């Protein structure tokens, strides 16, 4: 276990992804260490979802490598160790939350106690017997999150899990993420809401398929001499753009 | 393959179908309505002396087409929804094996097919007074195989499809040629040789051949049943092999 902890939970080397004819990820390399809560921030279209798909092994990649827990992303051995919550809730709308979780629990090889516990975690136990199609958007995305928590995977990839939730619930969910990390899990959580950054141990900032920064929030603010994440992003983006146009000259 | 995960998948698919009244009606009531219509359609056609009443010869052949058509459409739509809702992506990132998913679907729809065939036969015999010379059980076997064939062709088509739009396009592309040249309208040997060869590649041809042979009182339809099973196995393998965990 100790030896395993030393290598990163997720190691990405020179990753390139082409979707359609566009280069969506351009030579990204990052390490994400065990037991950390990492925020993936970037505007819509910056490649957050694509990067996450590459980590769970759902994305065809054009080059480079993605290694999760020491194995190539998407390996059969990894499928019960990596939980993935897609950006739009991926659950069966015609089934109830409980029926959905029953099915996904069977796939994860866990029982009813675990279903109860994840329903509690995402605060859905009151409405677990309603068909998902009759739930609100935020409730649906919590069903989707609950399904990924079944079997307590070591690595959790959560694509904008808090979008459209009320602030109280958002805080609760970030508390849940924190407690999962305390329990030893590694979480990568994407968001285009920059103020969720305070909640993370480290931040990865993406723009147009490239990494602008990968560091802690205080270090980032210090380096960019800014007061908030939004400002830091702008400062970094401007620096990149200026150096690009100088290169061209 | 993991039998428990396959069974879990079949159970989940059945739960979804049961919840969906319209699909249940489409699968269970629609064939009966169409067969009744067929019977009604032919009521004023005089039957030449010595020939079979038209419904008695046409009805059983239609019993091969309807289950296959309906099961194909329902399977395609169900798997298309799985793709659009993102649950397919989730399943492909889960420990579920591709074969568990495909066989789970086949099992669920196979059970539905048995109920459907039972209803069709019972209704045709008791309400529509179908006169069928051949063995009813064998007719039932062919109808069930035919419905399962519709399901597995639907699974193969949706595995092959790379996009949602392609999945929709597969529906008419797979079904329409079979409706026309598998022997429903014209005996296969009465068609030009080229079409006869093409029809030999279409699974529905063998279902209709088998039913024609039963209707003529010849119960030796094992070769047709064998070919249908071979098509089913082939389509299952195709569906499993072409399903992709990684997509662009
Ligand atoms: N299926 C697809 N085919 C082609 N291009 C895509 C596809 N999905 C996303 N893209 C493109 O890839 C880029 C990154 O998208 P995405 O990873 O979804 O970004 P984000 O999650 O940060 O909003 C965008 O420019 C988007 O238009
Ligand atoms: Mg996204």
C-alpha cells in the first residue's frame, strides 16, 4: 500500500485527443496524487469532459498515455475501482432512483445496505421510489452521483456534479467529497463555477485543450498576483495569448 | 460472461418495458390488431374451389414478419435510449461485460417473445378461426425464433451504429428489404434468380420457408430452424464484437 501511494493515482503523459477534426486535448501531462481532491476548472468547451473520458477509458485518444492506479486507463481490472459521473445524469429515467441503484449495485457487486447508505449520502432517501423522470434536474444528477458511489471506488471522476444545485446542497455535496477523500479516495471534480475552487486541494485550469495551471489555490493567487480564481484565470490566459502573439512576430 | 450480471440486466430491461404501457401494447396487442385487419381485409375475396381461404395462407406468413419487425424496432429504440441517456457510456465504464449487456437484452426480449407468440397463436386459433394444417408447436417455435432474431438484429444494428442518427437509419435498412423479398408477397422461387440469391441471405426468408412448409403439412423444418438459430448466434456475436467501450 505504502509503495503504491508513492506513484500518482492518475498519471497523464503527452495526451492528445482529436474529436471530429479538432485537436481537443493538446499534449497534456499531469499527475494526480492519491487521496487528493482536485478541481478541474475551465470554461465550457475547454476539454474538461474529454479529459475525464480519457481517464475512465471511454475516449479514443490520438497519442500519449493515461495511467490510473498503475494500469492503463480503461483496463478491465480498473472498472470497479474507478467511478464516473457523466456531465448529464446517466440513469434510467423510467425507473425509480431505487431501481436504478439496485441495478448499478448488482454491477458493482454490493448489496442493499450500500444502496441505503449512498441514498443517505446524496440526501435522496425520501424520494427514492419516484421514477427519475419525475425528479428535478438536481435530484437526477444526485441519483447519477449515488450510482457512482456504490462500491466506494478508489478513484472518482465527477463531471460538473454540482451544476444547478442550490447552495446548501452544493455545500453538502462538497462535504461529501471531502469525506470521501478523507476515507482515502482520489477525486477529480470538474466545474465551470470558479468559486468552487476553494474547496479543492489542488486546481487544474484548462483552456482550449491546454493546461494553464496545476497548483494549489494560494500558490496560484500568489503567482498571478490576483485575488480570486476568476482573476487568476484571466491573468494566465492573457499571459499565454501575449507570448503566443510574440512568438508569431 | 457473468450470468448474474446478465440476469440483472435482463431484469432491468423488463422493468423498463413493463413501465412503458405503449411499448407493451405495441408488442402484445399490435400483432393481434394487424392479423384481425388482415382477416377482415380478405372477407369479400371469393375463394376458388379447392384453394385455401386467403387468410389461412397469408396469416401464418405475416406471423413471421410482425414479431421480427416489432421486436427489431423496440430493441433498437431501447438501445438507442441507452445511448442517448449516457447510460451506455456508464455501463461501458463499469465491470459489466459487453456479452452480459447484449445477452441480458436478448434474454429479456426472448421472454417477451414467448409471451407474444403464445398470444398470437391463441388469438389466431380461437378468435380468427385460423385453419392451419401444420404443427402448431413448430409454428410457435418459428415465431419465437423470429422475434428473437428481430431483437438480436436490433442489437447488432445498434452496436454497429457509431452515432444516434446511424442507429435510426439502420431500422428501415435492415427491415424493408426483408419485407419485400423474403417470400412474403411472392414465393422466393418465383422471383428472378438474382433476387432469389439475395433472399437466401435474409433470415426472414427461412422463417417464411419454414412456415410455408408447415402449412403444406410438412413438419420437417429443422433445417430452417437451424438456419434461424445460426443467424441469431451470428447476430449476437456481431453485436458483442462491434460494441465499443471507447468512442471518439
Ligand atoms: N462528440 C464530439 N465530436 C466532436 N467534437 C466534440 C465532441 N464532443 C465535444 N467536442 C468538442 O471538444 C471540445 C471540448 O469539449 P468538452 O470536452 O465537452 O469540453 P468541456 O467539458 O470543458 O465543456 C469542444 O470544442 C467540443 O466542441
Ligand atoms: Mg463538459
